[in-house]
C-alpha cells in the first residue's frame, strides 16, 4: 500500500493530502488508479487489547499521506475530488509544497512494505518510551546497553526504581 505507480517526474512536487477517517486504503487505491504517485509511510504499533498485546501497522502521520503532483499543474483538483480524500493541505488556495527532500528522507528509513524502521542508536542516559510489552508508553532512562541490542531501562514502578531489559526495537526516543 502506498507504493509508487508512476515514475517520479522531475517537475513534480510532493503535497500533503488529508484522507477521511479510516479511509487511508480507499484514498491510496483511488489515487493510484488515477496514476498519481502516493506515499503512505506506516509504523508498527503495539497496543493492549483485552489484556493481550496486539501489533498493528498504522500510518506514521495519522490522517495524512503524500501525493506527487506536477508543479503548476491542475492534478490537485483531481486529488481533492477523489473518493476517500478529504482535502489537500493548502495555503491561500494553493497546495502547500512539502519541503524538498523530506519524502526521500522518510523513504530512506522505510522497509519494502513502507513501514518506517526505527534506527537503533540509543546510548546510556537516553530517555526512552517503551513501544510494546506490559510497560507500553512508560518512560524510562537507559542505564546500560548490551551487545545483543538489548537495553536495561530504569523505570519508576510503584515508587521504586526497577531495571528492565528491553529489546531496542521496542524503544522510542522521547
């Protein structure tokens, strides 16, 4: 989902498109059918559902995707009327251009299925947020890194400082 269909045009610019609630797949499908290149970066999340932890893939920017349009062209009018799309983010009636290089920078951090891969470059003393497990969304401090990509994180559990070993893939920078 969100892969390019057409070759990138040198005169094309990236714009930010807001899609309707829960319509990201519909918006991507309909834009791609019209030959518009789209990019919907996603991230893997873990949530607690009914006492269990469930992993899911969600848009990196909830409610938004990137679309490539010809600079000075009128394709943005087509995008605004596409089923699943709410609107193009614009200023003074003109689509707001996404800064050059931003989409390429995000693409460089994505895997083949457009899921953003979080780099593992934490060090001792970094404040981190846990992205999965029983302590999801808790914030702690890294007190030690191990060679096998695990971090010992100091968490405040019920008023006591406790060390917990966490895989660095399950940590986010705060």
